[in-house]
C-alpha cells in the first residue's frame, strides 16, 4: 500500500490533463514569455477588452495583465509536476515520526482534492465563475476601504489624497483594519461559522479527520492562525499529537481574510482585471492549501488513535452586540496593522544591512562582478536575495518553475520562510512590475507558493497564541514548531506544483 499512492496520483493527474488538453486543443499559444511595453501615454480600455489582451497600459506606471494560461499543457509539464509532487511527499516521508502508520488513503484523497480544485479554477467555467464572483466581492470591499482612507488622508483644499501621502501606510494598512472589523462582524453574525461548518464536514468525511481538527483547518481559510483555534478551544487540551500538528499546520499553510485583501492590492495594483484575477488565485490558493496541509501533516505525524467525529463550534463571543463586535475587530485590526508595519520596518532594515555587508564582501573578493556576469544581470552583487535564490532553486526546478525564473522564485520562498510572506509578496509585486520574470506561469506559481504564514516568526506566534488556549499543550507546540513550518511550506508547494502543471 505504501507505494500505491503514486499510481493513484498519476491516474488523477492524467484524467485532469486529458480534460485540459481537450479544452485547449483549439488554442494556439506560441509564446511563453512577455515584455513590459514602454509606453507613457494613457490608453483607455474597458474591462472586457482588457480580459482579451495580455497587457494593460495604465496612467503613471507600467502594468501587466498576466495571462492565466501558459504555453499549453504538455507531457513534459505533467512529468515535472508528478516529479515535484513525489519529491515533496518523499521529503515529508523522510521526516515522518511513524512511517508505517501513514494513511496513504488520506494522502491520495488530499492530493486529488487539490488537483480537482486546480482544474476547476483554471479550466471549468462554472467553478471559475464562482471564484470570480467571490473575487469581485473582495475587490469591491477594497474600494470600500479606499473610501475610508480617502476621508482620513485627503486634502481639505483639493478633496483628493495628495501624491506625497499615497504610500504603504495610507493605502495598504487601512485594508487590514477594515477587514479585521468585517471578519469580526461576520463572526458575530455566525456567518463564518456556518461556512466553516460545511467545509469542515466535507473534509471530515473525505479525509477521515476528527471534528475538531477539520473545523480548525477549515476556519484557517478565513481566520488567522490564532483566531481559528478559538472555534475549538474546548477541544484543544485533549487533542493528540497528530491533531495538534494539523491545527498548527493549518495556520501555517493558509492566509487570513485581512491580509488576503492586502496581497490583492499588492499584485493587482489599480487595474480592476488584475485585481480580480489575483483575488481569484489567492482565494483558490488558501482553499487548496487546506487539503495540502492535511496531507503534509498526516505524513509527518500520522493519526494512530481513535478520534471523535463530532463537529461542534465553541460558542466563543467576540462582542455583546454588532457595534461591540465591530469595535473589537477594529482594535484587533489596529494591533495587526501596527505589528505588520513594525515588522516590515525591522525586516527590510535588516535586509538592507545584511546586503550592505554582503556587497562589501563581494566587492573585496571580486564576487560581485562574477555574479553579475554569471546571472546575466539578474543579480548584480552578492546579496541575501542571490543566496536564497540559489539555495532554493533546485526545489523550484523540481516543482516545475522555468530555468530562467527558478532563482527568482527560490528567492521568494526563502524570503517567506526566513522573514514573512508579506516580504515575499512585496518582492513578487516589485519583480512583476519590473518585468523580471521570463514566464508568466512563474508569477502565478509564486502566488500560490507564498500563500500561508509558514515562517519562523509564526512558530512563536502559535506557541503563544494556541498555548494560551491550552497551556498543557505548550511543550508539544514547541516540539512541533519546525514540523508545522515544514508541513505548511510543503502544502503551499503542493498547490504551486499542481497549478503550474495544469497551466502548462
């Protein structure tokens, strides 16, 4: 049984590939790369026209509308995708604490769910319409946030936000605050709980999870890594090792609604079509990561005990009424926004300091010129980005990233793990804007790969946050911190591999 999972994964992928190939058989796409047009004039385009083109020209900056299709699915892309999945499964298998107890049925089911979601989001019109509708809601909410921030920062003379005030603090951080308040309201109205309950029920049935851990994983699609465990607060002290790791992994592998909106702004900019497209992919990435988290977690620490299938959400109140819930959410959002701003300030400063030291070393040793020549100008000097790019580039090749882009995408993965996904998405947006990627597919894959809070800082956050809800589990949380980080990273890489394989 140990090796049969490969056969089943190949069958599912093959079936999905046949569907995609059949759908794309009439599509001719001869180019896998793109360039940024150097045009300064403003070209007015409707959203409908923009969707048919690969580029949008918008006033004041260069802007690319990334195509969701690559060069066409092929036998090679399928093989590289399968290779990537096998390697990721083997990495988890190597670090498993009980290889004989691994349920390959759970592994197969989880990977199949990820493949089916990817096929749906990329190639099935009905599923695409659902995700696009949800994405439009996120984009619309971003506009609501802009109304609030414009009121605070607009000039009393012109009625507009002046150019010097258009920056990260005034345009991005307010989104975190508003989304936090909105999620708090939806939680108070029990809307989130109902959606989470349905998803948890499906996951519990499909993947044989306990009711509590399925609730936590499903909740992480919408809530943060310390908020979601509140729904299972009563169960946390009694959870076994496998369940605790999955609760931690679910938090590492997915994104909360507030930051999801921020990354839509990062990657989509001011272009409505790009915003919608990245909203759809970021939402899909967070959903795909849930079964991926189950797969990685249950390989690392398999379930060996009987578990309760009862699904019951803890009645945790976040306010006495609607206004109180909104106020509490706003306060939490302010704390998160300040935390994000401080974190970015410190990490970016440390990166600059480290790069300065590396640049000096590179200058003294002559490495800078060798790096500039050897990378064809992709990197100009010895830096943290260069080091991370080449350390993680073999993994990027294995999961299907093009040779030209694998050091860039590897750098993004390194930044996510060592620092945060926030830094990773900022870098992705900057590289996308600069036209650094040779292939469109790399941008989409990186979007899925960066999804999740899998970084070293999250280990401390989970020990503190979940540990406060279940003090008796604090030692276990500390012990499994690195395993949860590994599992969360693998879950996101599963998603990126599968999506890249099906894009072509």
